[in-house]
């Protein structure tokens, strides 16, 4: 018979006498039948000869098994009785003696002088050691010895009274103070917390743990309301049904006490306080007996409400300690979850920022490589399509009169801007809105907007899926804008919006610069086209409002002689002076242009022929007064025509003053 088989047999013999060993908790190979399995390996055990364990009947219940020496021998005297209490063990002793093979628990207390006191809880006896390994308290024979031992315990730590003799007595037996130290249970609960994806799931794990461990009728969690953080409501609950919404304020009542106390509070202890009576009824109306705080960043973020126990028993100190330990664990889990979500949000933002910068850099570098207007148009088309933009328009500012025209749009031209002569006037309400807004706008109900309908027309608005506009403001002036009408269904508007907010900052300066240096465009420049366009606009406006429009021509007849007499620089100064004099006499709505080296045209909307005579006389007097000298006099000539008396179109009026 092998050694393990002998041990199992001896254990069974001990069990038959009613005694229990630690090996009862372990299922050994002999008991499990492991060595009898056909597929198991054969292990050889060497017999220990000339030794036989004593029979159980030969050992009394008061005896202890002595130590086994290095070479196991059968005791010479089997009738020797060992004392019930273990002998004193000193630090210098080389002999290792058993305190109690069947003790259940050993607790070590730390005294004020940093010495250790060990308390051993056994089935029928308890032994207390100090750091010198001397026995302080055990199951003693007479009452006088017990009183003497109690006095020793009292002197161990009189300040903190870590162990009190009265607390160690229970039905004639000794036991340790109730204290929640089941860390294995908390560990399992913390694993549930780590698996939670949201704070609500952590609260759910807290509720489940309390219901399972304490057996209470209900558990609820109250936290600040999303609409009103100062108002606390029940957000999670199990075991009760809330008929109406009940709220609390953390700045008053029991929650105020809990916020400063930061421990478990029994609301029954506060029911006699008249100032808390309403708050007390509010808590018991939701079956709350114990309230436990949940703290995050030193602030009260939630409160767990625990109902009465199902068996109507009172809560023990160990159960209260469990609630407090659980709330601390939940607070740590919530803090970790918030930090985790914050870090994830920041990482997501950095990844999005990286993608945005990548797309913008590609767009910017491609524009810099454009060598002509036609190539620029193709680059814009490809980059907008890669961003998921299917319909768009880039509006540029005309030099004169400053209106906005559709310069670039998608190749399909969904809104039919090509060769349409479409313009958005500078005084248009949409242009004014973008000028004042200075940031991108996203219109949800753009189809119902009068501004959008008046600007683009109903037919174009019906072909729009969305409307987003991005203005380009420089020196406080609207110099162009981008409008988006349709994006790919697989693309989010927010992604397009973030990228275009960056793109609009550089695309307009690049476009205007490329237009300025484009050799194809600069082969011909129409410098007077803007003036004639504006004049036509004023004539149409005068016709609609039935008001006159005066057109005056001012020319210097002897400018060549002035050039020969004073030179080019003085001649340029003379024309600059005349320009300043004309601008100084213009009213709001009037405008002028220099169309030749020596000729100016002045347009006066709403002015008649009589006003023209006075106006030209004033101009002539001021010009001759500032520029005529005793050596040279300018010859200034004025010719005027008035709409509609002298002509009803631009050509008739200009022919008169030519």
C-alpha cells in the first residue's frame, strides 16, 4: 500500500470518530480513482517498512499527534497524553510544533508598537499569540484564568481596543469581530465591472451584486438628471415600480448629509429629525433603507438605495461593510470607465484629424501643381468627387461690379449654370447673410427658405438634396463662397463639413492668383465691361422706378500740351486730382469711370438735366481753381445725356456724349 493510500485510510479512520482534517477538502488520487484509470501512467511508490500507524481507538480525543522525526519511528509509549494547548514557541526554538491542525482561520493584528498579535479561530478553541509567539488567550479551565487572560488582551492595545474580550465571546465560544474581508467576492464583482461598456451597466452590476449577496427586496440608483443636473432622479431600479417621478436635491436633506459623510447611512436613524421628515418619507416611498454613496473625482456622482431584507432581519455590520466596499469598487470602476472613454474620444479625434489633414494636404498640393485654369478645374472636380461631393458650385467675385458668378461646378451641371449668365448680386440677401455669418451654414429646411428660392429659383432648389455654404471672408469682405447641394449617401455631412472648412481657407487665394497669372486669360482683358454692365443695371432700375438717369462725359481737351509742358509725372498727378474731385462730389448710388486717358464718364441715377448743369458747373470751377496757373489753363468740356429723354438704351446715351 502506497503512502497516499495509507493517508486516505488514516483520514477515514479519523472521520469515523467525528474529527475533520484539512485533507477532507482535497480529493486525492486514491479517492478519485485516478490510479485505477486504464490510460493513466503507473507511478511506483516505495514502501516504508517497519512502520505501522497507530489505530484510532488507541488515541483519545484529547490527544494531539506529536511531531514525526526525520526517520519515522513508532512512538515507544502510545499512552502518553499531550496537553490540550500548544506549548509556547520562542523565536530561538528550532522545534516546529503544530498549533492546531484543524484551525479554521488565523488573523494577524498590528499593534501600536508595530508588533503583531495573532488570533486563531478553531472549532472548539481559540488561541491568541503576540509577536513573541507566547499564548495570550485560549480555552482555559477555570473562570479565574479566563479573567486573567481577558485582562492581558485589554492591555494589548488600550487606545484603539482592537480586540475586546466581550466581542470575542459568543455562546461560550470565542470568535473574531465581524468584518467584510471576502476579497474573492469583490474580485468577481470587479470582473463584472470591467466587462461593462457603460456606466449604466456598472450600476446594473451593483444592483445585481447587492440583490444576490444581501437578499434585499429592492435596489435602486439615483443620479443627476440630464435635463437638470441639480435634480436627482432614479435612473436604475430593481424590485420596485415607481408610479411617479420622485426627485432629490444634493444640496439639502439626506443627500447633503451623505455627501459630507461619504459612508453608508441608515435612513431609520434620521426619521426623528423633523427637518429631514419630508426627505425621509421620500426615501421610504421608494423602499430605501440604506443609502450608499458612489464617488468620482471627490464628487458625489450616484447613490445606491438598498431596501429592506427579505427575511426582515437587521443589517449586520459585515453587510454594511460589504455595501461600503462595493460602492468604493463601483466608484473606481466608474472613474476608470470615464477615463477610458475620454482617452478613446481623444484618440478618435486624433485619428479623424489625421485623416482630415491628409485629405486637405492632397487637395492643396494638387492645386499648387495646376498650370492653367482648365487644369485647375479638373483638379477641383476630382478632389471634390473623392470627398463624396456630387453637386457643388464655387462662386467667385467679379471685379466689377462685385457680383458673384458660378466659376466651377460638377461636370453633370445638375443646376444648369453653364452659359446661363447666372449671377448672385452683392446686395442679395444670401450674400449679405454669408457676409455677416462669416462661418459655414447648413440649412435643414432650405426648400422652404425664401432667400434660397429667390436666389437660385424654384427649379434649381428642387434639384438640391442639401444646402451647405462656406464663405471666404478676407479683410472683412465676402470674396467668394462654396455651396454644396448633394453628397454621396455613404458619406456623413459632418465629414464633408470638417474638410471644407479647411479647404475654403486656401482654395480661393489659389484660384484668384492662378487667374491673375494665367496666360490664356490675360491675352485679353475687358476693363470697361464691368462699367457697362452696371450702367445697364441702373437704366433698368430707372425704368422700373420711372426715374431719370443722367450720364455726363468730362474730358480734358489740351492734356497733350500739358504733357509737353510739365511731363508725364505731372500729367498723372493732374488726372489723379480730377478723379479725387469727381469722387468727392458723388452721392450715394452715383459712380464714375475713366474710360480713356483724358475722358471720364459720370452716372447720376435719379438726377435730371437741371441737376446736371449745376453739377458740371461746380466740377469745372473746382478743377480750374486747383489746377490752373498763370502759365497754363486747362480746357474742360462737359456733355450730358438723360435717360429716358435722350435715349432709352445704353448705346443711345453713350452715342450722345461721345
